[in-house]
């Protein structure tokens, strides 16, 4: 297998500071460099749509939701603070891609949902994003991709905890878990 930049960095540290434990760098260094490459490719893929990677995260989360999401849940999905989510929602609303409205079940909670233009923008942008991702992963065969996906899932769950999947009511609409309803009221306005 060919050496990469991280191999050279590990060798340099071993030469200059032999007692330094660099095994984490072999993984974290590669993940950071790969993330930068993927971010650059995604940004290039989204250029035509005029959307940013952050826009795509927000619009994609909304597109996967049947009736929109509470602002706090959307912020968590996009790894934004509540203030950051407010700014992002303001910008996307000004662009005509999302609308915000009070939650009919709790007017203190703001629901964010896609407009028809936002739905089209989300679908077009995710196709461009996935195409760029496929191109980046072309060096891996199907078995390698499956193994890598499983290992990355394990690492991500270790860092973030397991993802909660929203319960749905009889009509297929997402509803918050009972344990989170009271907490949500204070954090998603």
C-alpha cells in the first residue's frame, strides 16, 4: 500500500520525539484530512445550487421529515447552537426555502418546514452531494465500504451516542418522545 501524508507525519514524530504515542494520529489525522477533502468536494458540488454544506444539512433533515421539525431538533441534526439555527432559518426563510410557524401542540415551540422551492432545492442538492461522495469513495470496493461504514458508525455512536429515531403517530407524523417533550419546550423556541 502506498504511503500517505499521515504516514510521513507519524514517521517524522517517531524520528523527532520517539517516545510520543502517535497511534491515534493514524486514524484522527486521516479522518481530519478526509473530512477536508469531502467538504471541499461537497462545496464544489453545491456551487451551482448556491447552497452551502450547512444549508444542505438543514434542508436534508427537513426533507426527510414529513411535516417539518422543531427548531431545536433541527439544530441538533445540523450540529448548530440555537442561535446558529435561528440565523440559518432566517437566511433560508429569506431565500424562500423554509417557513417557520408555531407548533400547534405547543406555541412556545417553533416548527421549521420546507417550502416547495426548498423541497426541490434539497432534492437537487442532495443528488449533487451524493454524486460527489460516490466519486470520492470509488477507490473502495463494496466490502471495504461496508466495513468502513460499520467502523465509522461505531466511532460516531461512541462520540455522540445512539441516534434517536422519532416515534410516529398513526398518521405517520413524527412526534417527540414523551421524556423529551417538557425539556424540548424550553430549548426550541
